[in-house]
C-alpha cells in the first residue's frame, strides 16, 4: 500500500527566505506526482504535476523535483511572500489512477 | 467554465439521517472522485468513477454509496449518517492520469 509522508508538518519562515518542502513515498511505481496548495476553508489548487519520467518541473517561483528511485520529491518556493502562507500537499498518482495524499505541510511566511 | 462545483457547501445532520452530496463538472472529464479530509488523516479516497455508469471503491468506502448516471455528475450518498462521517468532503475530476481538479468542498457535521 502506498504511503506518502510530508515533513515537516509545519514551517515558519521570514519573508524573502526560500521554502523547501519535502515529500516521500514508499512505492516507486507511480504515474506522476502532484503538488497542491490549500488555503484555510478552501479546496485544493494544483501547483505542479511531475510525470514519472521527469526529474523536475518549474512554474514561476516554484520548482519541484522528483527522484522516483528513492521515493522523494521536493517543492522549492523562491523568495517567499506572506501570500505563500497555506498548506501544501503532495499526492502520488499510482495504480488505478488514484491519488494518495501526504498529510501536508502548513507554511507561515512572516512579513 | 465553472470547473468543479459541489452542493451543498455546508450541512448539519442528525445521526441516522440520510443525504446526498452532488458534484458537477463541466470539463468533460471521464474520471471523478470523492475524498474526505479529516484533521491528522489527510485526504482519503472514498469512491471514484472512470466513466459514466461506472463506480469503484476507494480507501474508505464503508457507509457511503455513489452513482454516476451522467458523465458530468457524481453523487455521494450517506444512507444513515454517523458522527464518524463528520468531515469535509471534496469532489475532483480529471482526464486519465492528468491533473485532478478539485471542488470547493462540503462541510458536513453529524450530531
């Protein structure tokens, strides 16, 4: 059974610092890995999707890497802003096209 | 496009009552999903559908039923609500192994 872990569970940084969010998964047989953002009381917004054949994906200040063999992905957010405060979730798309989610990392960027 | 919409946004039930949550998508997606999100448990897949007229069980299907009579709609039913079903319910849709798009969620409280 696929298990996805996100460490740390919470993170607080001053504005301007780079954010590094980690995600690990136990089964490397995946189609892709997605990173989502969730604001309090809201739904999930897709940030990046990395196919299993890719090593990284970039969108603006966001960069996500994937090392399938070691079961790890990292989301980097450059030059953090208070508006980046949210919970970030990673999800692995495996057998049957079903997502398995990590528990999320709650990020607070202090002005 | 409205994307993925969910009805209702909030609901309070008494133990033993029944209700149906409606999910609608206007992106012509084949795949649709129902998740629940609980503190400390992350998002877990309840049921999903790979096309009109099909349904399948996810990780936590007990106490729920689903139907996909039309491609754009996916219904989640609770026949006899229990306090353990107090949660936030999210619907999502997608194409094959592509990004999943999430609705805004339904907050359900069972007393």
